[in-house]
């Protein structure tokens, strides 16, 4: 593809954080930065009440050229926190690709970076998928796996798109596509991934969009335990899905 010759970075990785004081692996982040100077990490603190922001600022102090921190005054939810960080980075830095990744590094920074190799003249959206296959290590609790498959089936029906895992927290975009996918606020705080897929399908056209997306089975994904999503949200998510479904259907007259 035509690379941006004036880009300062190959990849920008957005990392949403909420009360991650005990979960941030300084060693993992610093080791990655040492070996990937062409990457900028953008940590967005979503109104944490612990020392998360303090830790993130110490990361920035250690690597001012490869770490930036966006601080949300109040807790907005993962969707809006990521959207805020995308807007900040798109307006501030020059890079070829931009991604978001969970702070617990269930998917490693290294594997996220490796997915940039799948971009080409056609592909503008690459996302990881937690598919269990020979040679991969995918560790999820049985309850989360079952709930995840139920949700995934519902989402596939809403989007009318054969995708195995829309909710994996490792997604990469060209800078141009990211500006479109994250332009407007999301309906849901947690199921915004579904809306991203829908926006991309609207942008390219429902059929052509499939030619611009690529789902890549991850080599390793390890469930880190404590989820920021409360169990009660399992019941509320169906309301979110209903609202998202209405938006998706209204986008297609045929």
C-alpha cells in the first residue's frame, strides 16, 4: 500500500484504563517500547479513583516520545474514553495505523503490532479473533465463553455479517478509516464494537465492506480475570442490542 512517508509512527495504540493501578504491567509496556520506537502508546484514563493516572504519567515521564496520556475528568465508559483518545491522537500525531487494546494485555502489544502486516491496498480494518485452534493459546472462563458465543450470534444476525468475534479488544484501522468510525458518539458503553462494524459497512456499502475487513485468529489471548463490566450488564446489553439493531436496520433501505 502507499505508506505515509511523513508519518512519525507506524502504529498508535489506544489503551483505555479504569482503576488499573494493580493491573498495569510496567515491565511489559516498557519492554515493548524499547523494541518498537515506531509506536506511540496513548493511555486514556477514564476517571479512575485509584492511582492509575499517577502511574500512567510516570510512564510518560519515562518515555515522553512514545507515551501520551489523556485524562478524562469523569468516568465516561469504555466507548467514549476510546473515542476521546482517538480524536486526540488523530488531531495530534502522524501515523499509518491506529488500534485499541485492553490494558490487561490479554492480547499482547507484540501481537497487536504484528497485525499491521495484514494491511494492504484493500484492507483498512484488521481485528483479532479468539478462535481456538491448533497452535494457539486461548484461555477464557467457560461462563464468559458461553455468554460471548450467545452475544456473538445475536450480533452476527444484527449485522448480517459472518464474523466469529466482534468483541475481541484488539482492533486496528488505517488512520483515515478511524476518523470515520469514531467520529460520532456511540449508543452503548460496551457494545460499541458492533457500531464500529456497522459504520464501516455503511461507509463502504454493505457488500463491499467485506473486502476491506480482515479477521485474524490470535495466537494467544489469556483471560486476566476481573472484568470492569458488571454482571448486571448482561441483562442491559439486550436493550443496547435492540437500540443498535434499530440503527443498523435504518441504515439500509433495501
